């Protein structure tokens, strides 16, 4: 229980203050334990950070896998639209996780940069594979304009990144309106 509490508190602190702005003393104080008690669960701040990062990726990937199962019988356009809406909603509901991942991507601890990038890229592969098959289906069924599938996937991922960046700055109804507008324009550009 204490290890999980340490990770929960660390997620919040790392998302607000970053790796360098968060100390083990800050974490211990927020958890309500002595700093030395942290070492019963984690080797150092780096191991806490990486545990939080791994948990964040695991949670997001689990969520995406569940979504993919839910939408597998829908049409190509519905699948792509649902992924956009669901990712926006997920990040809206998980602000600390979103801010942590965003901060980790933009301002990673220098000595962890390669490791974080490698884990992030590996994590993205599941969604990329699904998007690849959705776009391939759309092209085969002549629903989507014929183009390089990798280019379509990358364009879609840029849209997701834009939504990822905008979520903390707006209210829920505004975000949904933006997602709808972005989707409408994106879909007009790729549909056959």
C-alpha cells in the first residue's frame, strides 16, 4: 500500500514540479512518512520516477486496448472518431497522468531521456498498429483516399498530439466541440 501511495503522490508532484523540482523529502512529506522509509520501497528518486512512468504508460495502453475491443465492429470513420473522442476524454479525466507524460516528453531528465523515449515509442506501437489496420481497411473499402498508410497514421497521430496538448487548457464542452471540428476537417481531407 505504501509503495502505491508513494507512486500516486509522486505522479502528482512530478506532474506539477517535474523531476528536478520534486525531492524525496517532498514525496515523503506528502505521503506522511519519513524520507528514509521510501528506501524500503524504492532505490532512489529515479526508480520512483520510472515506476510512475511505467504505470502511466501501462494505464494508457490498457485503456486503448479496451477501447479497440469496444470499437472493432464499427465502421472506419466511427473507429477513428471514437479514438479521438476517447483519448480526449481519457486525458481530461486523468490530468496528473497527462501532465506527467507531457512534462516527461517535453522536459525529461537528461539522463533518462533515451530510456523514456524508447519506452514511449514501444508503448505507441500498439496504437500505431491498430491505426494502420483501420486506414488499410478504409483504403481497401474505398472509404479513404488512397495514400501511404504510414503518412495517414502520422497525420492522425499529429491530431491526437494536438488534442493531448490542448486538454488542460479548456473546459470539457469546449474540448468536445474542438474534437468535433478537428475530426470534421480531418475526415473531409482523407475520405474518398
